[in-house]
């Protein structure tokens, strides 16, 4: 695919981040993770060429195919999709940050695998703030207990929280999800857990997420354009 429009799109995203932070009175850095799911290795190369070092994938296998390439080895890799426990052995020590730890059982498996690799795996706790049945993530009510257990594991470094807002154009619905995650993080920090990272916001809703305090946003379509639909 041709990603010639990426620099212009990225400039627009950065301008929008600045605008939204100004509205909310925020000044902290926001990391853009370029999501290359469904795109080839040329998307990784385009992201790196545009100055985006952080690259994200939803699926472990697709990520590993890109990771072990000359371009892939130059990127900082994020796993942002649901992680099954049986895939933990493929993930530990390979990704800079795993956004999608959603249970104590998964965290313990990842901790064991990271220990076997002699690594300390950075992770986020995924919280299903909106309570949608089709989405992964622990329930907000369970998050304090799960977060403390994850933080206590010797081979994991819990750095923050992640959520996915409902897929809707209603900004107030998006905002409730993002604000809920921020307020949960703030409450956990008051209890002594240092959680600086809030991974929230994708192509359709990143502006609202930035207003609500996102420190990491996960962008695919808004940077690379629509994914090609393959017909059988």
C-alpha cells in the first residue's frame, strides 16, 4: 500500500492532541502507538520513517512475523489485543509493553514466562470500564484487587491501565469510559500504586481520550487509512 499521506495525517493528529490538551489544561506527553494490524511490513517501515517508534499489534502471531525483521527490530512493540494464557510464552520479553493483562491468572502465567526468560515484562491492566460483554478486561470493581496482585509479581512491572470505549459516535459515552478509567487510576494511586500510564483512545475517539488524560493512544486508520478488504 501507499502510505505517502502518513506524514500529513500524523501532523494533523499531533495538532489535534495539542488542541485537546489545551482545552483540558493538560501538558503531559502523549505517546502515539501506530497500530499496524491488517497492514504489511511496509506500514511499520512507513511509521518509523515518519518518526513513530512505537508500533502496536492486536494478534501475537502477526506481531511476531513483523517483529523479527530489520524494520521490526528498530521499533518499540506494544501488544494491544486480547492475550490468551497459552500465548504468554510467546510474548514475555518480546514486547516493550503488554496493554491487555485482564486477570490475575494471565498475569501469573506471564510472570512465570518472563521469569524463565530472565526478563521483567512491562504491563498494563485492561479494565472493561463500560461493562460490555463482548470486550475483554476486568470489571472496575475487581480492578483494585487485581492491580495489587499484578503489581506484587516479581517479573512484571505494572505501569498503568488500559480501556476500550464503546464503539459509538456519542462523545459523552466515550468520555464516561475514559473518565472512569482515569478516576480509577487516581484512586489506586491514592492507595499507593504508582500508575502513570493511561492507554485509551483509538482513531475514532482519541481526541476525547486526550482531553480526559490519555498518556498513550492507539491509532491505525487515522494514520494509515482504511485497511484493504480482501474478498474470498
